[in-house]
C-alpha cells in the first residue's frame, strides 16, 4: 500500500540522504574499482530499469510475453553475478496498448520508481506519446519495441534508440520479394491506421520497392483500429480488398489483427497470399489466438499456412542454432510458464543487447555513458542476423531481414539470404555477406 | 463576524476556498514530490469533471453516461488549436475549451431535455461510444488513433530552472479546480441551484411553480459540459497526448462511479470520489505486483480488486462516502445531544437516500 504523503516525503529525503552518503563513500575510496550510486536508478548493487507493455488489451496476445521473457534473461544474468556486480531490476507496467496509459505509467516509472533507463517500451502509437518527455528528462530510452522510423532521430531524440529493423527497411525487403515472386498479381494492403506510423512506415517501405516495377497495386489500403471495436470492422475491410480483386495482401498488423484478417478472408472463401510484417506473423502466437477461441470460435491453426513474413533473429524452430538453444534453456529455468515463440525470443534477444550496452557503459554507468555506449557500440556479436546500425547519428538497430514462410505445422522456412538496406527510398538492398555470430559459452556478453 | 458568515454564503465560500487554495499551495510546494503532484493533478482534473456531473446528475437529476465524450471535446479543442498555433497561452485554451464544450453541452442538453431516465442514459452512452471514432475518420485534423501531442506548460522563468513542470501543472489545475468548486458551490445554493433541485424532485411541481423545466435542464447540461471542457483541456496538458484511447467509455463510467461512490449530489463527494477512483488503481496495482502471482492473474488482479472495492463501498455507504461521513457526524452529534439534553428534543429524522 502507498504510504501517506508525509511519509513518502520523509522516505524521499531519506533516500536522497542515503544516496549522498553512498556517493561520499564512493568518492572517499579513490581506487575507482568500487561500485557507486552513479545515476538515478543505479545503486552499488542494483540497476532499476522500466518499461510499458501491453500486458492486457488488444495487443496483449503474444506481446505480453516479451517483458517476462526479457526478465527471465535478466534473472539468469543476476544469478550469474549480474553486470559489474549489480543485479538488474526490471519493472514493466501494463499500458494496455493505450497511449494515454503509456503517458501516465511512464511518469510513474520516471518520477516514482526513478528508473535508470527505459527498456523495450512497446508500441508505436503508445511510445510516441512519451518520447518527448523521456528526452526532456534525459532518460535513456533504449531499444523501443517497435519498428517505427521515428526512433531514429538523433537530433530531436538523442536518448531514444530503436532495435528491430524499422518498418521501412522491412517493407523494402518484403516489397522486393513481392516484385520477384508475384509480378503479375494484384497487391493490396491491410494496415494499422490511418495516421499510425506503424502502418504508414511499412507501406512506405513496400512502395519504395514496388515503385516503377509495373505491378498492379490497389491504391486504397484497408485500415484497422487496434481496439476491440476495431476488430469487429476487419471483416468488412477484408471483403473490400476481395471486391477489388486483390491477390496479395501486405499486412502491417499486430498479431490479433493478423489472425482476424486471415480468419475473415477464409470465412469469405477468399484465399489471397498474405505477406505479413514480422511483428504480426509469429506462428505460435497466431495459432494460439486461432485455436484458443479468442475470435469467438476455435479455428484451425493451419489457416496461417503459406503466410510469408521475415525475421531478423535466428528462426525459432532451428533447434540446433546456438542462440535458440541458449534462450530455450534459460526460458526452461527462469520462465517455465512461457511458451517458446517469437515474442520470447525477441524479449531475450533484446535483453541480451541491453546487457551488452550496460557492460559497455562502464563500471559506474551514468545516463550519458549509457547513451554513449550504444552510439559507439559497433557490436557484431549479438543474436541478430545482421549487425546493429548504432552510431551518434543513426539510432536504428538491426538493418536487415531474411524472408520466411510458415508451414502447415507452424514451422518457419527461410526463403533466400539475409538482405540489408536503409530506410531511404533509394537505398539499395544488399545481400548480407557476414557470418552469423555464436553466443559466449556462459550466455552473457563479455566485456 | 459569525453572523456575517452565516448570512452571506458568498463570503463564507470565498474564505473557505481561499483557505483551501493556501493549503494546496503549501502542500504542492513543500510536501508533495513530483509524482504526487502529478497524481494530485489527475485527481483535480477528475474532480472538476465529476463536480460538473454532480450538478447534472446529483442536483438536476439527469443521468449522463457521456461525460468522457464531453471531456474529449475539451481536450481536442485545446490540442487542435495548439497544433495550429503552438504559442497560444494556456488560459486562452482553457476558455476556448470551456466555450466549445459548453456549446456541445447545449446541443446535447436540448436533445436530452426531451428524454427521461434510461433513454437519456442511452443517448449519452451513444455519445460516449461514437465520439471516440471521429478522430480516426478525420485523421488529418485529429491525428487519428495516434492522436495529437501537446507540450506541457513550462513554468515561468522567475520560478527558477529547477522548478518541476509537474508542480507548475498541479498549481494551474488546482487553481482551476478551486475556482470551479467556488463557482459551483455558490451556484447550487443560489435560486438557479434550487430550480435545478426542484426539477429533479418533481417536474410537475416545478412547472406549476413557473419553472421552465426544459430550459433549466439545458442550463444544467451547459454548466456541466463547461466543467467537462475545462477538465478535458487540462487533461490534454496533463497526458501530453490527446488520442481517442484517452476517452473510452471507461472514463465516462469512472466519472459516474466517482460521484456515486463519493455521494450523489454532494460537491465534496465529487472530490472524495475522484480521489478514490484515481488512487485505487495505483494502490491495487502495487498490491498485485507484490503478490508474486503468475502474470496472467497478476495483470488482472487490479481490475478485480477495483470492482470488489466499488461493490463493497456501495453496500456499506449507499449514500456515498460523503453521505456516510455525514451520517456518522450526525450520529455522533445526536448521541452527544441526547446526553446533554436527554429527552428534550426528538431525534432528527434521517435524510432519505437519493
């Protein structure tokens, strides 16, 4: 229970006093090897970071596993000594994928919980509501769990960093695949929006690749609103695409809405080729939604067979991949109730990147040293299929994806090599020639 | 002095609210930390809107399930104007929102004056459900689901660079709340307030007394909507993003919850109710996360506790918290009185529940 105001004030004073004592103690021992409370949220033994996540609400199916999975990785790191002797405390709050809640919950994390940094805050419309605030407070805003291009804006948002390939990069590669494989089919779009950066950035990327290639494109995308009411309107939107004779539906949608779209199409006896953004295509998540009866009745998981998507992490079902083995074993110990799916892999991989950054920020990290560590990182040894793009002017994370297709049993099969590009309209798409990295033996990034 | 206070409501209220303002100024400046100021701002915003709803529902007897939608009109008035002209002063935005929402309230009120009971509730419910869809359809003006961002008001330079923006917004919002409650407290004790109550209690009697029932109901709607507009404008500054997701049916129901649980028809009840509605989720959220439950359960525990607390509160205090406090005070007084003047005065009759 929350203490009355007077006591919380006293506690605050005590906390400040305590911090001062610790700081003085740290300055007293000039050896430079001891831990100090070097920043808000950092003590000699802990680092507290925060996040806002859709634990309930329309984006919760699948996405609600991401933060618990990341936390499982942090527990694993904490159990093996933490980072520079500090244990990571990860506080993630439910915002229900509602930008208004994101705004209030983020204030709680910054003003009350005094987090050192924000980590993997999820969602484009949601996180856009707080990105100015976090930057005005100089809180490192690391690895937003969204592929919006907007996180890559080092001049306006110097403390914000993306992580996954942004939707335009992803859209360009998806578009190239469509040009190469469906040149004579009519292309249509199913997008979150309108006026949502998620749908808009993806559309822009796909159109960059389709432009001037002579493909037939349905000029009016079908849009959905990510709310319960919006889910009911999806059927009509899909029927509209069917009426236009669309044969390939490019979908930038969260999982629940991908499932509703594919189920609606099947219900209309309409069988277009679905090409879905990575964020909305995780087979275990989709099959759980379909078979679990979330759409009003239990539907067969096989509905999503043949869906084309992409990945920037090792393929989930590649059981011999060392990253998959590592994350699966950590999950088994620290989060046994979670399924093994793309969300869990995502959460752990992002947590791995955070630990890389925290190690690089020095023994006594500050908010500035954390941001500088990411900007000067040039790490190549992460779980991703491509290196990170991070620099002082580029706050994008991964720069490329590999096309995949979903089999009848939900397994993913890769289609072709890893392709990298940038988010400019004319930036060339280049096949990645580097080799995949392997995790360190203890599963924790080395210094 | 005492007789002066007793005779002139305006003076009595003026002194009370001035004292309240001083207390709030001291609390926000010296006692509260930034996060408390941030939450107190939310309570004040809620209280302004709930007070308007109290006038409409508690005092005039018209149910509104659409007050969240009226707040939305206020918030969007401020946000759209600020998107066009970012430098417009806050006071002007507050006034613009009061006016625009007041006009909207007049329109709803004119329709509402023809409706009674569940039909009025249904009509206002439709407003609460339909209005949040508008920004998606006119995305170029209203920013779609993503919404419009609003910069929080920056504290004036003379307060110093370390002055927290949360404290500044708390000052502004609490000042707005104190003024609103001062105006409403006088209104409900005026002839207009008595007309409001008479229309609520017996429309036929009101008509026989020469009261224009429809006009009175529309006026109550305008007053109520103006409060919602002011609250909406402040809400935009508080959240810093105005999107349809902020004005769900939940908001309208929470406002109704606040006035019912606080005490229907009582302005102090609106404040108590707002405090409960804002702080209960904060407390239950903290409680749920301390239980170490599996995430599927823990995520939903705050909602469950919230529901249970509301049910219990209504069972224990059928006249709301303010009504409960009043009957306890009344009971204590009666006990004290019967000790001193045993058998002299008959016990005061219990006020009927509304």
